[in-house]
C-alpha cells in the first residue's frame, strides 16, 4: 500500500538516493547531486511543501510545490508551481506520479492555475501531465554559453551593484518583464530578501552597467553549484564524438569544451537579467559577465529566455547549447490559459 505524507528533515538521505536514480535528459543525461541536504532546493522559496510516497516504509517518490502570485494574460493571477517530481524507476507506471501531483494540488486553495516546467524529450513527465489535464502553453529556451579562455573584459562602465542602486535595478527589472506571463512586480524589500535567500546569490552578485547617470542593464550571476552539483552520466554517440573532436582541437587552440562522462561541472545562471531599449549596453554587460563566470571556474553561463526575447540575438554569437523547456499548465477555475505574451521563467524554478 502506497501512502503519501509530508517530508521531514530525516528523509534527506533517502531522497538524495532517490535523486541519483532519476537522471535527466536524453542525448545528454545529467546527474544532479544536492547533498548533504535534499531540501536545499526548496529553500529558494519563502513557502513550499515537500511530499513523499512510501511503500513498506521505503520512499519511492517525491514532489514539491509552492504558491506564486504573478501576471498571466496581462491580469493578476495566483498559481501553484509543481516541481521536483521524482519516482523510483522500478515503481513507474503504477500511478504514483499522478497521486503525488494530486497531493500537491491540495495546496492550490484559491489558485487560478497549476503548472510545471519540463525539459524537452522528458516524455514520461509530459505524458503524465497531459494525462492529468495539463497542456503546453510556453516553450522557453535555456541558452548555455560555453566558457573557455575568455579574455579579461575590462570596462569602466560595468560594476557590482551597490545598495544605493536597489531602486534603479528593481525598476529596470519590473519594466523589462512587466507584461510577461509568470512575471510579477516586485518591491525593493522583496527583491533584496529574495536575492539574499538564494544560496550562491545576493545583491553583491548583480552586475550593472550605466549609460550616462542611469543604470541601463543588470545581470545577476547565480552560482547554481551551491544547490546542485552536476555531472554527465551519459551522452549520445554524436555528442561523444564531438567531445573527442573538441578535445583534439584544444591541443592547438582554446575553443569550446564539453564535459566528459563522469566529469562534474559548474554553471552559473543569469538571474535578474534586464536592460533598457539599447541592446549595445546589454552586450557589453554580457561580455563582462562571461569573463566573470569563467574566472570563477564555471563551464557555462546560462540564460533562460522566451523564444521571442530581444536578447537572443545577443547570445547567438557565443554558440550556445540550447535546451528547450515546456511549461505545462492546468486551469483550476476556468481561467483562460490562451496567451500570446512572452514568458518569464525564474532560473530558481529550473
């Protein structure tokens, strides 16, 4: 008999073991390790719930959820975000995933919609969400820019954010994302609190660039290795051959390098990335942040963007490795989920 209950701190090690059974990806299969604390992932949210499925005292699945207020279809909405769905591979196909999602939906009191973010080609999760009445409403893309031998990009325009910049940065971020689905206007105090709550982040990690006397662009560098350590578990023959080829080329000239199977690597997420109408200042800031991320020993700097985002043309010249995600949503009170707006995805949700 499978039972569902709230997770407790003592479940951490067993959940970490479950995580290792649930690698992600197809052509490139990644293994995530958040030891020593499985719950560190959920600490990025002010409020969250984590549930586990048990059979005979053994944890065989888990799911987490958090509530959010945001804009959807240019109207205020409340949503329940479902994440961290994991089921032991030996127990899949027995309805455990759907039971866990149903439990998470019990936290959706008064919510307009529930949603989850699924990596492309994660066909089992896609099939499960569709079976439960969710549908694909957005397809954001993660642009992973490889970092290799980047020259120091010195510029007097770019500097670390100061506390005195808080109002300008918050206004810039709010203006940049104000009409996108899943975005929300954030106050200065909430912005600061959120930045300090994220492991590996903080206001000091945000870089700004000035155009005259105003801040024209900002980008935070969030060290995701503070939550997850990532390594390659498996890669397709095509990617393996590319890895060998690049390794050979690197003997003669520094160029892109892909991690090998079993090799851990670090990435940084570009968070709170926003800019005014001039894209040239944003390009200058991106160059600077690539150098900073490289000097901090990271293999990739990653941007999660809507396919129509004006920043995409600034990133394509760096030959990013692109990974598509799907936002699957379900209306909980007959809310219309049809929207032509761009989408905002917080890197903390990935």
